[in-house]
């Protein structure tokens, strides 16, 4: 795990493969959002728009799962190995935010 802490926030270097995968997911979501905007401009039927919104939520959930999995496998595990028990508290707070 290549992570570093700056004055304002922690950062983590991601592998090229991980970054590519996450960016592909985000680009897909951006395309879906643009599609929804077009549907609104085109006066699409509400149910059709809601279906697309559901698809965006699913795509965001997949993005979140992938990022969370990576975070656990890298930042959390390495923090524990390094004796940084605060990483567990931080992770639990993150989970609480995700479960709202």
C-alpha cells in the first residue's frame, strides 16, 4: 500500500489496473447521468427515467463495493499490520456512513 498523509487528507496510490477499473465504472455512470439528462430534455416517460436512475444507483453500488474491497485489502490490512489501530476506528466510521 502506497499511502501518505498530507496536512489536509490521506491519499493512496492506486495501481494502474485498479485506477483503470474504477475510472471505467465512473465513466459509465457519467454516461448514464448524461442519458438521464437527455431523457428529461426529450420529455421521456417518468417510469423510463426512474428505471435509468435505478441503473445508476446499481452502478454506484458496484463502484462502492470495488473501492471498499480495495480499501480493506490495502489500507485497513496494512494499517493493522503496522500497528495503527486507529485505522479500524476510521473503517468503522466509514461503514456507518455507508449504511445510512
